[in-house]
């Protein structure tokens, strides 16, 4: 998934001299960007068919071509834009990207007799800047069905495996490199060192991408964009909007007006907690808008997930417009949109398919009435937390688990009635309370919640037959929210949570635990 939508605060000087990643559909593409940014170099992902001017807007000093599900020799397979090879800049092709370089420069790519999926070992003997200071033999992660049969003229073999005579190739004169394996994944333990060599030994990047540099650059960009105008912040109480609000407040002070909307789909006691933290403790100018009835009316007959998100997005904007009209002369709407939101909404991409629309990306009506201000649009979740820490926010805000804008509405599958939402709200609170008491709400689970299914199951309670609804418990481990694995929670914890939910939540007689990773599933059910 890729994005090409322009951020409102571009931070262009900070982004200059980074890496442009060309996306060919790999599930690991976003990991490439994260691994590069971890080394304090800016990286951004672009669609393979994006215009050259758009890709080069921040003057990258190198390109990385991602992997992908296609075979480069297929008729309809995405190809390598010629301007990249003609740019004079270093290029690193990963898996499919390696095949693209090979084919474009006259080499031969063919289907492998023995596919490689999973762990493998490669060895390198030829001295090259890509493998500088690395052991002769390294463990890597392979995921390919094609292989290089003949390298292009000018290329030499840099590494090989038992099934890939060209596990890595390079033309050190033109600074073109290709690796058959995936250095961006954790299963390639020294992959970060390979990427580091490409960044600093080959591309000569400067490590300028840091929390402090981002804050300084963003404040300047916000001040230049906003001027003397007023900004209306959509404050949800989550880490994204909290960090966005703090950053904007530092830039423009009293020009920022914050609105907290109670949709009726918030977690147990959340409205009270948000008001306490942000109005009383943080001293923000916070307006409380209770729109519970309006949201339930709008969603009374809506059950389809994408429509549900779009209806909620429109309802948010309607509430903001009403509140903005009271405040007068509001020009900007600020949101805590982050990179995964944009990616999953496939915003701006010519080829990417929508996974799900986010209320603050794909669900917005065309006529906002505001100009958007999204200072964290380019950040991953872990980067947002680092920005929050650098801004001095307390840990209980920085490490608050993510909660989607549509809230419990997308965790209550089927009809959205007040009775069903309350049922879900109570079950969710019980699950999170048990996790909190077990000290598993931070490092052990990145996101955890309950889901109410629109199905009923037969049970027995008090010697009587019951026919009631089913609760799903969901807890995942992830550091980037682009991929995630289900959390291996202790059986005793799950048993206690299940027992409490069935006994304390009226109308529920069965609890199950979701053990699906992302991909193929998403973290949320809708």
C-alpha cells in the first residue's frame, strides 16, 4: 500500500537528502521505511507509477525498489521507471526490485526450480560497500519464486545461497545493487547493517531525521502555514491527537482551539478521563461536545464497515463545523493522522486497494469547510511516541493504547444499538482491567480490546438454556502497526477475563480469543 497525498506541513528541509522507496506491492515495504528512519534518515514510500517530479520532490540521494508479488517477466508486471536508472543516484533493489534492475539492464530473470521461502544462509566473499564489515556468512529471510539466471553486464556476484547463485549483485561503478533476500525484516538479523551500508557508505546520507529535528521543523512549518489564523483540533484523547495538539499548541499557542466529541462509542469512563487529563492537567482550551444521540441516529441502519466509517467521518466534520461556527473564523482543522492511517486508506495511490478507510483520511467529505493541518502525517506510531516524549508529555498519555476514531462502533459488528454498545463497553473494560492488573497493557500488548459479534450461541447458565451473543477478545503485539502478531496471553488471564465477562455482562454467554496475525487479518475487525 502506498500514498501520494501531500502532507499539510511538509518539513521539506528535514526530508531532503533521504531515500525514496518505490513500492511494488510487498507486504514489507513499510518496514523498509521504518528501518531507514530508525537510522535517522528520512524515507518515504511512493507508488511505482508515480510521476518523477512527485517522487523527487524532497531531492532523495538514493532509491530503494521494494519486493512484490509479481514476476518481472510477466506481460502486465510493474516495471522500473527509466528516470531512476538515468538519475545517477544509487539504487538498491530488494527481491522483485532486484529482478527489475536485472531485466532493465539486460540480465535474465526466470522461475526458480527450487523456491526459497523462509530462513536461508548467504555467503559473500567479494569486497563491496554493501557488505562492508559483515561476517562472511549471514542469515537472511528469503521470499521468492524467481531468481537471477544471468546478471547484467557490469554486475558482479556479491553473495550466493544454496538455491540462489546471485543472492546479491552489484555494479559498484554505477552504484546499482540488488539483494534476493529481505534485509528489512527481523528475520534477517544483520539486515539493518546492510541498509546502513547502503545509506551511509553508498548514498552518503546525513542522519538528520530525529524527534528533536522533527519538532523544530514542524513548529516552523506550522507557524508559516497558519500565520495568525485559528486552528480547530480534533482531540480524541489518544496518543496521536494528544501529540499533534501539543505540537501545534507549542507552535501557535492560544490560536489553537480543541474540541472533544463524545460520540457515544468511547470506552468506559473515557469522556471523564479525557476532560480531566487535557482540560485540567494539560491546561488546553477544550470544548466538550456531547453528540451521542446524533451519532446513534446517523448509524441506526448502517452495518457495512466502509459505509460506517464514512458516516462517522462525516458526522465528525458536521460537529466540528457546528462548534467552529460558534468560535468564528476557524480556518484549519487539525488531526492526528499518521502514516499507517494514510497507507491503509490507500489515499492518493493510483494502484493500491483500500484496506479500510480511516475517519480522518478516507472518510472525509469532499467539502470540508476547513483546510487540513496534519503535522504527523508522515510518522509511524513509534515515532509519534518519541515525539511525545521529546515534547514532555506524561507516559500515561504517550503509552496509551490506540483507539480508532470510530471507536466501539467498528468493534460492534451488526446493529449499533445502545444496548449492544453498552454490552461491548463493559466487556472491553473487564478485559483491559485484567490486562492492567497483570501488567500487560504496554510491553506485552500493543493493542487489546473486545469485539461483539452479530451472532448468538447456545449456552447453559443456572441450569437454564441461554441463547446470547458472543464476545471476541483481541490482543496483538507490534511495533509499527503495519504488521502484527496475536499476543500469547496466559491461559489463566484469559480464563479469568472470560469468566468475568460471562458473569458480569448481561446478554453474553460465550467468549473467544482471536489468534489471527496481520496480515492476513487486520488488527480491527472492521
